[in-house]
């Protein structure tokens, strides 16, 4: 493993953080923590932890010896000093002789001794870091080390590999009792500079930041070399076969089957590379993939075992659906059995988590990973890749062996671990929203609204320059799409299904606003208006419906119609006529697909300043009405201009009104002539 320490960069960190009021100790702790955290073969997504023992002046003016240890919610890859909460060291050390400490008391004691009460919760391994009498302590879940430990005879193998400066510790669940065990081990052998925790990871420690980091690289490299020397044979693979379906066609089926009820929504993400392909197509994948994760920390995000589906050669979508449904039923039974067996072995009362897998392996197709949002699904994917590499490597030289199922269960149902991923649920969490005409004023206001409520939002637009400008500001998926072109729409929805698994809400918002006296306007203008203001909505809605039906977990179509659909404006027929047709389209979808749990609603907005209704158009429409531009924009019963945010709120209201379909919500400040009832 490459050693990335740089004296030059270390000095930069010291200089940078000194200006911000932080000590050299903390600056170097941040630097080497990032070095470790940015190496995916050492830690992933909040895994691992580091600490430094130093001194800090509190607000009382006194200096205290403290342990600055990684805090909950922080990632080693981009940690800042705030992510290393300072805990008073002497109270921690006073607990060395304590025989037992419950998890709740441990957390409470650590929080009570924080220098800054608003700091994040210190790591569950805080006591372990405190009990090791070294300034710098580093802990990772190095792939190579897990490759050495997670096999029969792993304990003896470790002793041969790492030498007499290393103590190998049998698996103990993280927390106070592990800290006690480590204190005992170190007391018996104070010459060690490294601990190998079986099936868990590696600790290195020194009084110098560089030395602690160097030791990590040294021992991980030893593990890598040891594994390379072993005789290996490739994992036997199943026969390659082709199917009659594509990834984007089965993703919505998998996504729908994940939901235990129609209001439960997950996001799924597809991936495939040579490591995953090799892992999932192994003949014995059902055996070796169900023996546990590479390290216990992973179980809270990927569950103790994945779901494996093996489609038949040349199977159709319907045949896949049948096979997948049966596989999901069996998985849920297996998980319920796993829960019932292991809950009896624990003293505390446990409430079963949902029974849906977080990893779905479809042989000869790829991996679908699952989360409450895209970020969680991608994290599950990264962890699955690490598990695949470690397990595959062990299987090539031995047989994968992990901790007993009961120990893995304890970590999965450990409240301190679940706290890492449990956050207040937002109302649209797990929902995938697609917005057309998304870079316009109404489209972008809707994006912000739905994003704020926890949805995954995909932006479609045909204006490439505006789309690029938006993409530079946000991380969400932006797709260049001509909604008047069916193939362009199909390709966009294909990408969406591969990245998110499907779609829950379509905000069909694209449009233009051509004018002219209806008896004098050219056929070309009228037909083009129908293409964008009517047929584009049909193109997107019909594609969305296919996906929603496959998911079978409810869905919602939302159309930006217009008050023109019921209250035509003078010289505005080329715009109003297709909008009237769109109103009928909205109601037709409600009639045809209500029985599938798919709702169809619309918004009739009027006089919204936007790219569509720009200053020039406002002047034209005001002139047609023989009023000033200001009177035109406020020409409603409330004498108040309606804005894009008001339309976005209407879309949100209709999206969350689960008993409303076939409805059109008027957002115009009040216009009796345009009111529907």
C-alpha cells in the first residue's frame, strides 16, 4: 500500500489551522485522518476512527488534558477539527477499573465530559482510544487485514503475518468492554504498536502522527503481501447467458418489490464492474455472500445478507418478475427467521427493522443497491464492492468465515449503530421526482420545493445552455431531453431507472406561449404549439405510467396546464387550444389509471413572470387587455401578483394529497371566469 505522507503538505495543514486557532497536534490529526479516510481500501463512509491526546483551554481559563476523537456523523475523508470533539481525558482514564458500563451510561459519560457541549457524540470506541497510552491512535477496516482475519485459522495466520509487535485480539463487540479487553491486552504486552481485531479491523498507535500513519501502511502492506503468497484458484462461475430485458426495464420491478406497503419508498442504484461481476456470478454466491459483511460496521447499511436472483436464460420481463417476486418472498421469510432466532438470545427487547434487502444481486445482470435516498443507495453500493473484493479474495485462497450470526445481529440492532443512519424522515423521502422544463422559473422553483421535502429530483430540459448553468450549481441529475421527441424521452427515463430505480412523481411543466388571432395563425405555429404544449406531456406521462405500473407502489402525474384551458385570452388561441386538450389529458389519465393507484392532477396558473412570460410578452398581453403591465400582473381578485413559488406549492400540495385525483388547482390570485367550480 502506498504511503501518501508529505512533509510539505503536513506543514501546510499546520500553517492553515494555526491561522484558524488550532494546535499543531490537531492540524496533524486532521491531515493523517484524511490520508486514511481517502483510501477506499482502508475505510468507507464514516467507518474507522482516529484520535489525538492534547490539551485545550476551556472557557474557565484552565487547561485540560483531552482526547480529540472522531465524532459521530463525520467522515474521515473530509474531517475538520469540529469533527474531532475534545473529551476530558482524566475522567475517561478513571474508568479503567470499572467492571461494566452500559451503552447508555457510556454515551452519557462521554458527552458529560465534552469541552464543547454542542460537539458531535464521540465515537463508541472513545474509551479504547483513551486507554491506549499514545498520543496518536489510528483505526481502519483495511480490506487486506480483513482478508487475513476472515477465514478459518485466521487467528494463527495473523500471528504469523504481523510479528511480535502486534497483538491479535479475538472478536469483541465495540464499546466499553472492548476498551477493557484492549487495556488488558496492552498491559500484558506494552511493547506493541499495533492491534489486529479479528473480523473488525486494525489499530496502530504512536506518539507521532507520521509514525502512527506509517505503521498503518506498514502492517496493511504486510497483510497484502501475505495474501499474495497464498495459493489461489479462481471462483467457479455460472454460465454466461443473455436475457430478453434490459437493466432499466427490471429496475422498477425490483424497486416495487422492495416496498412492504405502497407508501414505503426506496431508491435503488445499479452498478456493475469486473469485481462485482466476478462476485455475483460465482456458483456458490448464495453461500459465501450470506456469511456476513467484511466488517460488522457495514451491516447497518447492507443487512446481514443480500438477495440473489438468477434469471433463466432468455427470460422475458414477465418471467423475471415472477422469479423476483418469489425471491423477495423467500428473502423476507429468511430475514424474519434470522430476527426471531437471534432476538431470543438477547436480553433487551428488539423491534424488527423492515425486511427489505439493501443489496440485490441479479446474476449475469448486475447489482442493485438500496437506500432511503440516492446517497444511502450509493453508500450501500460502495460497501458491497468492498465486501465483494474481500470475500472473493478469501474464497480464492480459503473459505470465507465471519463472526457468529448472533454477534452480527447485535451490531445490526445496536442502538448506537442505528443512530448513525436514523434521521427525521422528510415527507417525500424515497420519492423520485422528474421535472420537465426544469430550468424555467416554475420548473426550478418546483425543484427547490420538492428537494427541500426530501425527494430525489431529476431535471429535464431542452435548453442545453441553461441546463449546464443549473448543473454547475447542483449535484442532482440533469438530462438534456427534447420532450417532443419520444426517443429522447425514452432515453431520459432509461437513465432515471438505472440511477434511481423508477419514478414516483412527474411534473410535466415544459411549454411555450405562441400568440396570434386563431383565424390568421399559420398551421405550422399551431402544430408546433400542440407538439410542445400537448404531445410532449403525453410523451412523458405515457412513459412514466409504464414505469409506475411496473413498480405498483402508487404514482402521481402533475401537469402545468394554464388558466387558458378554461378562460381563453384574446389572440392567444395557439397557446390556449393545446392547453384545453391538456386539461382533458390530465382527467383521462385520472380515469384510466386510478385503479393502479396512480393519480393525475393539474395546476391552472396565470400570469407568472418567467422565461415563458417575459417582459415583452407581459407588455403584449397587457396591450391585448388594454391595461398597464402592473395592472395586468395584479389583475386578480386579491390584487396580488402570483409567483413561481406559489405554483411550486400547488404542485407539492397535489403531490401529497393522496386522496385527490382528476383535480385542477387554480393558482391565479382569483379569476372567477377561470374558476372551475
